[in-house]
C-alpha cells in the first residue's frame, strides 16, 4: 500500500510549506490545518523554519510527479499543525501552543501524530493532551503518537520521548548501526539517544527531503539533502504507522505499535537479548530498525514475528539421562506437534549435533524436549 487518503498524519512542528510543489497534493483538507502560534488556520512557516517541511516530505512527498523525492506514505495526507517557530536558531514553543496543537490534531481526525521535538520535563497539561490523543483519538481506538528519541548520544531524557505510551524512535546510520559519533556516516557531532523507553530506530542521517522553496530554506533549491537527527527518524515511523492503519483501520494504537515493533529487523549485530512485551530488545536499537513492507504485510496477516524461546538451563546431573527440557515458546502461531513442530538441536560437546522434536505436542506455549542420553562427565549444549 502507498497509504489511504483517509489516514491523516499530524506534523506538530514549526509549520509546513503547504504549497511546496512536492507537497501541495499531499496535504489534508484546509479545514483541518492549524497555526496555534498565530491563532489562525495558515500554518505556513517563518523564513528559515524548514524543519516541519522536511518532516512532511519524509512522510508523504508526492509520487510519480517527476519531482525530487517520494515520501514513505505518499497516499496518506499531512495535517500541518504549527506549534513553534524559530528565532536566531532557537526553538520557541509555548506550552499552550503544544497543548492546543495536540488537541486539535486528534479532535480533527489525525490518526498519527509526529513529534520531532522535546521538552525538558513532562508538564501535566501536555501529558494530559497526549493521553487524550492516545486514548480518545480515532473514535476511541487511539492515535499513534511518535516521538523523536533525542540527539544527545546518551540515555533518553527528553519529553515526550520518555513517555512509555508513545512510540519512541531513535536514529540509525546508513550501515544499520545506532547513529553515534563513531558511526560510518562521519557526522561526529551527534548521536541518537538510547536506553529505555526506546522502541525502535529508523534512518536519520543525510536524508534527502523537501525544504522551504528558494532562499528561505536550508539550501538554495527546494530540497534538503542533509536532513538528520531523530527528527528525521521519527517521520519514517509516523509514515509506517500510517501505512499500517491504511491496511487495517480497525487496529488500536497499541496494536499498530505492536505490529511495527514486532516486524522490525534486528540489524547491526547487536545482542537483542532482553525479552520485552513485543519481542527481544536491545538498549541501543530497541526492537530493531523499522521495515515498512514487513509492517504493512503483518497488518494484512503475514506473520513476521519470530517465535521466542525461554528455558531454564539444566543443572548438573548425576546420571546419564534421559533429561527433559521445558521450553516456553511465545508467539507460537503455526507451531504444533505435526510438520511445524519446533526442533531442538543439541550435542554432547565434541560429538555431532542431534535434533529432537516434542512428539507429544505443546501444553499451551510450553514444549517438552527429551534429551535421551549424555555420558557422565560430559557437557551438553
């Protein structure tokens, strides 16, 4: 899917150049636009405020228009909501603008909210606004709220990225690493924030996207070839969430987030050893790098969620067996005692690998594997 025009992604930022040639046909109807800064319905950015326009391009820049770039979800529509502006390279955002913008977005039909900014600490009014979006948006199914993890190369501390209920997105390098000062891209001046509550990563380095037209923008043309940061990673996730909801609009926000994280790819050679709600997790990469195709396919019913195994290692034994190993397999869809029975591979160290199956079938998600024999003094792995 390229996305549905019924799925709106709110870009809560410093405005969007809504008449950019590569964006003007990707905008939501004008009656849902909002500028909380100027208290009107024209969210055009100030001179130099390219940030929101670059985010909008990643999400839904037009396809097949012979112009510079195509967004991840070009069939969806961008709802521009201006809640900040720039002044001498400073980000100016009043709390009431953020609260108004969040409320406006979910109350006017946004399915996904993109937040590529951070506050130093949670404020009750902002938290209440986000909670309302998460629980009351989409007629009670909840909006997917995506937040940038931050660019401090340290533990996530900014808000709303630190809010457990939102989808917190870090940045990956072109080599599928966590973006750090040492990653392959050569941008030594920043790194993606990490650790709890990081959910996933998406590309965030040297992203080619839309810019303010002409001289007011970051570059001299209409495109920015070096947009970076978790600000760039978050809209990839927002667009993927929109694709998932385009495939199945009945999903709750929690179900959509679950699909996105369970279908993420465990890239980069990281350990992914901690088992969490939606799979194995890594402190630097979360559940992994998002994959738009896999997420949309999973929303259609394709199961990309690999079964996860947990078992207690056998203690030292005073006999030669047989030994029973109890294994709990989560997400055991399609796993049974027939042709799809899970197979355990084991060996006595120094000998060949052997395989066994659970011929009795599972008891719920628990499988029983019987290792028939191991000589005294041997080690089994």
